[in-house]
């Protein structure tokens, strides 16, 4: 079945450091890929998405590129802020058994220190 | 604000009891999803409803059940509660089988 693998957390960075959170996936067909973010005490919210190979999703300074050849969708940000501290979930969506099925990774906690 | 509402925000109950969690999807969304988030198991997909009918099942225990009503709100029923059922329960909605899901703020359940 479909699966998403994320790097283990927590990831601790100093403010203004470069961020990479790795995400790889296994899926049949052509999934769409997502990053969701969960701030403390809140539900998940969509951060960015990409629907086909070589697409780049971007939002709030975060970027991720859909790499079909390496089955990856790594999340990057050039300069993190304390306010980026949250849990980040990689996810894929693909048709399976006649319906759209979403599979989430386990989440990576990011802590940014001043 | 995602437009998805969940009640109650917090729930404290005892082992063996039964509770009902409620979710109202975003206006116009036909699909509702339920997830359980615990510290040791991460985000687990439980079940999906689409326009009143069960669409997909994940790791949902037999003690748990859900339904979606004609007005599209959904309820998750948890019975014979155990300590291990303590978790955050999220509801999400999407337009038909569109891919982006919009999450509610969650219900925090504590079983004592």
C-alpha cells in the first residue's frame, strides 16, 4: 500500500537557520503530495501542495519540489523563525479502490530557538 | 479558521463509558474524515464518510463507530472507553473527493 516516510524529530534549529525536512513516499500511480503544519494546540492546516512531477509548492517561505525519480518531497525554508515551531506532516493522496485516499507521515517536530 | 467545527473541545470521562464527538464540515464539503492523534501512534486515520455513506475505513476499533447525517455533520461514537483511548480526535472535511483536507481544532479526550 501507499506509505510516507519522514525524518525523525525533533529538529532543533536556531533562528535564521536553513531548514530541510525529508519526506519520501511509496505509491502506485501518480499521487499528489502535501505538507501540512500543526501549530501547538491547533489542528492541521495545509502548508503547500504539488500535484505532478517537477511541480514546486510554496507558501510562507517554505518550498517543496515533487521529485518522481527519487520519490521525494522534501520541505525547505531558507531562514526559519521562532513562529515556525510546529509539527510538520508530509502526506500523499492517490486513488485507491475507487476513492481518493490520503496517507500521512508520522510528523516531524520543529523547534526554533531565538 | 478552517471552517470545520468540533465539539466539545475537551472531554474527561471514565473507563467503560461512552462518548460522542461531533463535527460540522466546511460549508459545501461532502466528505468528512476522522483521525486519532496520540503521542505514541501519531496521526491515525479512522474513517471517512462521503455524502452520508461510509467511504473508507482505517484503523478504527470495533468499539468506535461513526455516521454522517443528512445535514452532513458527523458524529464519532466511542464506547467501552479504555485509558489508551485518551487522545486528540480530529475531524477534517473536503469537497467531494478533492484532495485538500481542512481540519477542525480537535477534541481532546481524557479517559481516567
